[in-house]
C-alpha cells in the first residue's frame, strides 16, 4: 500500500519551524507596515484617571500622546546640540529627522520602526559622528523610544521581532559598514531588551486581567443560568404535588361518576372511562418527569405543601430565630388555587430568610392583601441593626420552617421569587427603601372563578 505525502507533510520539522517563524515575522513587521493606525485616547473611566475632575479628565485621554511628544522634544534637544557646532544646513536635518520618526509612532508605528533603522547610517554621516557607529546620540535615544512605543502599541511578539531585527541590523552595520569603528550596539540592545521586557510584562499582566474579567463575567452568567434552572426545578417539584392531587381527584370522580347515574348509557360510561385513563396517564407522566428533575438527594415531602394558612407558623418560627416580624391580613380572606397559595407562601418564606441573612436586628412586616382580582404581598424590613453573618436555616416543614433553597448563599433568592410570580402571570418589585431597608412587593392575578370565599366564623 503506497502512502502519499503532501509537500507540507514531507518537509522536516525544522523547516516547518522556520517557516512558521518567518510567517510570524512577515505578519508582524511587513504586513500593512505603512498602515494608518492612530494612537487611541486613554480610557479615563477606569484607573487613577477616573478620580480627576471632569474638566481635566476630558484632556487626560491625550496623556499617551503628550508622553510621546515629550520624548520627541528630548530627542530633538539631543540632536540640536549639533546645530551649534557649525555643521551647516545638514545639521538641521540631522536634528529634525529623529524626533519626526518618534512622532510617527502615533500614526504609523511599524513604519516608524523601519524608518528609525534606515535613518541611522545617514544621520551618522550627516553628524560626522563615527565613534558609536551607526548610532548617534539622537538616533540612539530615538530608537529606544520607537521600540518602546511600538511594543506598547502592538504586542510581545512584535517586540521580540523588533529586537531581533535591531540586533541583526546592528551586527550587519558593525561588521560590514563600520569596520574599525567603535559601536554602541551592545548598550542599545541591552537597554532596549530591558525596556521591551518591562513593556511585555505590563501587557501580559493587563491581558491576564482582561481574561480573568471575561471569565468572571462568563462564570457569573453561567451561575445565574444555573440558579434559574435550580429554582425552576424546585418549583416544578413543589407543583407536582398540587397537580397530582387534582389529577387524582379527576380520576377518582371519573371512575365513580357512572355509579351515581341509574342505567347510564354506554356512551357516558365510555366518556368517563376515557377521562379516567387520561388522568392516570397524566399522573404517570408527572411521576416520570419528577424523577428526571429531582436531585439525587431529593426526598419527597411527607406532608402536604404549605399554603397561606401556614403563614402564622412561619412567622412564629422566624420570631424564634430572633427576627421581630409582624403579619397583617387585609381584604376578604378566601381560598385561592393551591399553586397560588404555595407560591405566595414561598415568596414570604424566601423574603424573611433574606431578612435574617442580610438585615440582622431589623424589624420586618408581612402584609397579605386579598384584593379584587388577585393577591397582593408586601414584605419590608428596616435598616440593618447588627453584623451581617451568613446563616443556614432549618429545612422546610409544613408548620412553617425556613428552607435552604438552591439560591441561599448565592445571592439569588430574588430569582426564585420572580420565577414564581412570572409563572402565575403576576408582577414583582424588589428594591431598597429610603430608610436603608428593603422591600419586596408582588401581585398575583386570580380570576373570581378560581377563588372561593371562606366562611367567616
């Protein structure tokens, strides 16, 4: 069996390594080397700059531009000393070329690097300065500034290629163009290596910080999604008992209905039989779904789900935990759908748990309003009176215990409340009050057909 090889796979690993290296060099220093890339303004909304007065902060964004301009001015002063030595008009060109190249880093950084290298032998010739070939004093300073600014504007890989290019050029100029002359190449390479290393460390640290921030953002989003799913799973488990109870009643009544009618027609018996079969099938599906959504350590409750009638026990349990709480009921008390009563109970329970966790020592009020068209809830607490400590509350019991929900400890208790209210088509607000406390309000719509007024004693 003949194995064919492409030109890429038949080449040696060394060749491919060199090819990749040259490809990186071409990408960093040759691709769009003359591209127009203006230096952006500095971000003044973060870091120390955000503490400056607003009038000054407007101009603080030009700070990097001012630093480059100052460096160009210093390079100009170094070269201007040669003008006074009487070298003629060429001395002015000698003094202005280097600072112009430094300023070019503001708009065309890679071009400024190549211009700085290419100009060094001409500046040395114009200045008549041969002892440090090919670096005159102003070319030496200008190239250091150019390397630092371009590295800060691009990245560590570009900085490495620029340093390697500078070292290769210096070796070529010293060996073939400046035979017999002294050279400042080694000091330049040493100082530039330190400068580029410092810039690279800052860039790597800044990039790491950005990556960590991005990862934290993704983690927070994923945590919110997970909390939302946990809350929905909890709601589904709790509502299973409510729905299963109703479906069981439907199945029993459908089975007993034919016996309440004397000589029922076959069509009626078949209709009730179909209703019972559908109810039993629905119960089977509910049990199967519950087995999927429940956790491995989930234990089915051994008592009915709590309702608004159990709020007194819940308030008493909270008082025993040290919270001063009062309950007020307004309107005509009536029996609401079990799903509404269960969700209302859980909202009050979670709100009081949050008060115990985040506002120790504060007084709380629970208001339940039976209004026309629905049920209103308001749970409010005053400002914190003691140190905030994370607490874990006992598990839920039908007589009013506090429950450790999936959101407790994660700061997402409000998420579960909103999910319950949204499921019932209601509205909810949760916000801080003017006195430093916190308030949760909710309204759940309930049609009159779904309610049944309780008889007054």
